[in-house]
């Protein structure tokens, strides 16, 4: 029975071995640092040796030694289970303490922000119990003077609200669509009460686009407005297949769409670095409205920082009507 219990330690070995190989092959790993992982990878051999020697000891009448040898793997399993249980308890305590700290930092300074923060509890880390969306909407109506009061490092109520919504880069909602649409109602209620993003938040393209998506009504027609934009947003991104512009897409390079803007704006929104050179070298530009958008212009400047040679190509691109 002891040996059966000890054999349980062999079951997760493939996963342990994979983790050990990754640790041994990690960048900057040293022979001394890799030694524990090498030794840990050999524990099935140790288990077999203990198994054989325990039976040999028993056959010689050394029952105490036999049971002692057979107990080692079982004790190892117990230690692992204990550490696992302790780890989960520690995570639970951390989550509880973290939630309490967030509430302490937010609620007394801006109860409206805490209501919005709590409305998407499953999006928090660690997750917290979600309050009903209707309760958050009532908090907005009851605290109109707090809609633009930020609490560092959490941000403004509007920034928190737009980040609450789970949105794919193509504009589709992730998970429970009705739930996401309810969270969008919070964004719209804040805007209706005069809420806006903070100065720093307004320079982040993701914040700006999420707000744009939350305020968008009706179906998403990007695919029919500009197939090139839609292909940029929905293409496979596996780190191997790089974006390549098709010849028949050249006329679409500077055609804007209602929700996702121009092809270059869409690429900036999804941080599609493999698409920057293709688009800009072919003559893609931001629309005049997008160039006036500080978030889009800063995102483009960061792209030039990554690919300096693209700035001259962008500046030389012929002006086109948007």
C-alpha cells in the first residue's frame, strides 16, 4: 500500500519533466542553477531503486528497513500535497488582502469608482464579487460630481468602465454578450453625465478605441467598408505568418471605416508591428482626423521608434483624400 501511494508521484512526471527542461534551457541559466532541475528529473529512477531495495530488505527479514524505504515516495507525495494546499491557502489570503486593499484605496475617495470597479468583478485580479450593473448605474446618477475624479493608480471612472468590457480587436464582445452589453451601458451613462478620460489615459490608443467601440451603435460593418482593414484585424497572428499586402488591396490603403478607421490605424490598434512596414511603404497614412488624435499620433511615433526607416517613407507618401 505504501508503494501504491508512492507510485502516485510518478503520474505528473511528464509535466514535471517538461517544466524542468524549460528551466534548464532558460536564458541565462547556469550549470549550478540547472543542477536541481536535473536531479529532480531523475526521481522515477530513485523510486524504482527504493522499490527494488525495499523488497530485497523484506525478503531478508528486515521489515523495518523495507517499510522505511517504501515510505520515502509516500512521504514525498504528502509533502507535495501539503505544499500545494499551503500554496492555495496563501493565494486565497493574498486575494482577500488585495481586494480589501483596493476597496480601502478607492471607496472612501470615490465611491462611484468603487461601484464601477466592482461591476466587473470577474475582470479584476484577484476576482471579486460583482455588483449588479443597475447598482452601478444608480451610483452614477447619485454621484454626478464624481464622474471625472480619478484615483491613482486605478484611473478615472470612464477608464475603468471601458476596461471592464471584454472586447476583441475586431469589435466583437467576448464571452457573455448580454453581460458585456450591460457593462457598455455603464460607459454610455458616464459619457452622458459628462465623463471623459484623463489626460494621460487619453493618450493611450487602446483606451480611446475601447471607448469608441463602447459608444458604437448598430452592427459592425468594417468588413464591407474596407476588406483590408478587416483582414488586418482578423488575420492569424502566430508569430510566424507575417502580414503581406495583396496587390488588389492597394486602392484600400487609405480608405477609412466607421469603427476601425484606416488600415494603418487598425494596425496600430492591434499593435500589428509586422504590418507597419508593409502598409507604410505601400503609401498608407492615418486620416487627417486620426493624425489629430494624440493617441493615434503617439502610437505612430512609437512605431517609428521601432522602425526608424518608416518615418521618411510615411512623410514622403503622397497626400490622398480621406
